């Protein structure tokens, strides 16, 4: 019989840090990563020597970036590992850190993510075998087709689809770490150029560079290191799933999200109605709509109308992508999932400033990676 994270030793987020997501600069990735790591250490009020294992999520940098980055903090001999899982790389690194602490292998673990835009070494393009199923399709084209199908099925308008980006650009304008920090009107979001189908430029996420870091610890470490218990956030579920065979015509990203979320809810012993804040993989505006429905935040065909009505705004019944999401916060790939944990942690602590969702106690992060994997975490406020 399998055991869940909640049944194991409690795991707490104790420190978080970010380096701003932005367009590519001349700054080396080492500087990006160290900025986020040092911020998370300061946030936890601990030192590098207290960290007992380290995982780095990265999808673009290539082989062995962790060692040449963390050596600037001190050579402590701890186990380190690079984690590559496409867009879910940072989420998977965080999951590994949680498992380390929950299992008792270590008392303090760090998950970081860092990437700089460059040439993507995409393994499926090098497989050397003819694909008998389909020719490669750019993600934006795939989601444009899904958007068209959704709009035709439910009568959703281009304005309702664009409302996702309007909301998330507004959230991002209040986030000093976001790549896009400008509030956009509906007219601006709907303006050309169209990238594919109904998806305009501002309905597609920017990809650049950035870094994120999260420290998790056990109760024993919290007491030993004098960590402020009033700011603890507990990780109550960590679920990673890969794709299966789905019925013809089904959207595999939504199906995979639904099955992963179901397990996460069971592990955390909650329902969708318990969630106050959710960071979702919204690389394209249609994705937030599809995943909100797959999560059970609303019924099929309802999400677009509810987003337009403000139900998922900050201050609404559940804040969707209060960081600005991938659409505004950005999607540097490796750190994206870890950065979602940073945002939810700040929300549950009540430290999100103008983006604060009132009385937030329960949060969830969701990332998919190339449609083949999905990683979900549930986080819960501890004190107060």
C-alpha cells in the first residue's frame, strides 16, 4: 500500500526567494540562481551550511550547472542533483526536496530552478524513429486548436478568452518579479499579431530567464534552527503523473491534470472548494480555462464566463494565477514550478502585498511538462 506525503513526517516551506523573470540579459545563470538562493536563505533566517540536500530544476542550461553555482556558497559535501522534466522541472525538484524531508533522509532541503533562454536540445527531435502517430506540432498551434474547439462547443467569445490575459496582466503589474509588469486592456490583448488561431501575442507566455528557490524543513529543524513557526506553510500533497491512453478527441493535458488533481485532493484530504489560491500552467490563455474546469473549480464550459465575471480575480472566491501566471510572470522553464511555490507560500503567509488574496489558507500549484507529465502540490497555512 502506498503512503502519502501527509502520512509521513510533516514538511514545511521555511524560505522562499526569486530573481526577477525577464527577457534575456548578459547576467550569467550563476548570478540569477545565487540571487534567488540567498534570498530564500535570508527569508528562512538560516545559513547554507544548514541545507542538507539540493535539487536544481533546469531544462535549457545543459549538463551539471548546480555545482558551479552552489560552490560560491561553500563546499559542504551535500548531495546535489539536476532535475529536467520540461516545464515541470522546478516542480519536480521541489517534489524531490519534499520527499527527502518527509522520509527523514534529511531535515533541510532546497529546491531551486534557473534557466536562460537559449537553444533547446529537444530529445524527441533526435529519437531517430519515424513517428507513426503524428507530425510534430508547435504547442501554440495545438492550444489554438483547443481554443477553437472550446469556443465552438460552449459559445465562448474571443473577449472571454482574452479576459484570462487581462486578469493575469493586471496581477503581474503588481508583481515586482514578473517579466510583464504592465496592466493591459481587453482591446490591447485582442490586438494583433495573432500567433495561432485566436491566440494573440499577449495570450501567449513570454520565455526568458529567471530563478527561484524554496527551502523545506522538518519540525525538528524548525525548532533546532530557530525558524519562525508563525510563517510556516505545510506541504500536504505532492503528486506527479504521466500521460496515459485517453479516449479519441480528448485533450490529454486536461485529462492528465484532472487525474493528478484528484489524487492530490485525496492525499491532502480537501476538495476544490477549499482552495483559496491556485497557480496554474497558463502558457496560453485557453489553458487556464481548461485546467480550472479539470480541477473542479467549476463545471465544463463555465470557466470562461466565471473569469470574465471576476470569480477568479484576487479577492474572488479563488485567486487564479495571482502572480500573473506564466502569461505575465513569465515562463523561464526551469524555475517556473518552483516560483509557483514561492507565490503560494507568500499568499498563505499574507505577504503578497497588493496581490494578496484575503484570508488565504489553502493553495495549489500545477505544472505540465510537454503534455507528458503533470506535477501538483497542495500547501496549507499552519499558524493563525
